[in-house]
């Protein structure tokens, strides 16, 4: 059984689905207040989708449409984030900490500031937290993130010229492996395989299942097969044209996949 859920996007390009028990009529771009594990949060409606209950769990509920005072509070939080970001940069420099500040996020009720950073080693930021708490009179939380989360928060364009998938629509990061690149006959040493985060691009996973299934019906490169011209060794396959290229002791040939069989 499916139910209609509201997709809501937040500051750091994070989107989640929410129940709409009040059956509000919502349009994309409209600001709403939702419940989260950390209290209330303001986000922008992306759309409404019918989703199978068994396959998806709502993150919370849409409490109400954002009122004018909610928008004012939201804008005040954005200003506070900008100020605290610069202040934190200055303090990191003053304390000589080996960390890179990526982003700051203020809780909607203004009770907490979360600072997101990257670092190669463990950082003792106790003095930094103490100074920030004294400066901004609230709870301070430091959150170390990885390079993929950093790219999501900073944003940018991929090699395709479009907005990064992790910013535009990707909610969860899936493992990306060199095997996926090999299955797609892509160079595993080319920098073109790397995203802005320096890791293998997430889009390698999108067609991985297709390539995996397609390769199952094809002989492996390096395997010995029997062809109408006799036995030979496969040196290349074309899964789109369903062709197998075979090398013989003298010369080579190209065959339909149905024409070759395992020796």
C-alpha cells in the first residue's frame, strides 16, 4: 500500500519525506515547518510523491506552513550562521588547529550551532568550543565530516556540467568501487573518474546493475572460447552490440555472442 509523502529540502541539500496529516495543499518552493529528531526545522517543499509504505519510512510530519515570523527567524539564523562561520575561522587560526571549517548550521529555535569540519587527524577543539560558546551564548557542537559530505555542503558542477548529484537529488551515499569502473570499460587511473570530492564518482553506480547483468551473458576477457573459426582467446567484448572479439594464433575475428561458446 502506498501513501502520499511530502519531500522537503533543507539548507545542506538534504531532502527527506514527511507525512502530511493535516492534508495541507502545498506547492514546490513553499516553506514549511516539520518535525525532526532534533525538534522543529524549516525547509522548502520539493513535491509530493506516492511511496510504498513498506519501502520508505517518513522522517516526521509537516506541522504547518511557515508563517512570517518563521521566515524572519530562519533569516536571522542564516545571518547568525554567517557571523559564526567567520568567527570560527578566526578562532581556528588563533588556536592553530589543523582543521578545515566547511559549514555552520543553526538549529531552527536558535539553541544550537553545529560546525562541520574536515581534518586528517584527531583535533582537540575544546578551547575552540569554549570560545564559541562564550561568543554566541548557546550550545556548540563540532561535527567532523568526510570529503563526500564536504562536497555536498559546498556544492559545484560535475564533469557533465550539471549540479553535483549529491546536491541535486542524491540522499544517501552508496559505496563506489573500482570494479564498477572496470565493468564499464573505463580507465581506473584517469582523474575523470573522480568527483569534486576526490573519490570515485557516484554516477558509476547508476548503471552498474545493467553492466553486471550484461557481462553475465558475455564471455570474460582472457577466457578461451570456441568460435566458427576455431578456439581463441577473448580480448574484448562489446555489451551494447553483443559482439565478442577473439584473438587466434594467427589473426583475430569478431563474432556475435551467440556464435561463441566456452571451451
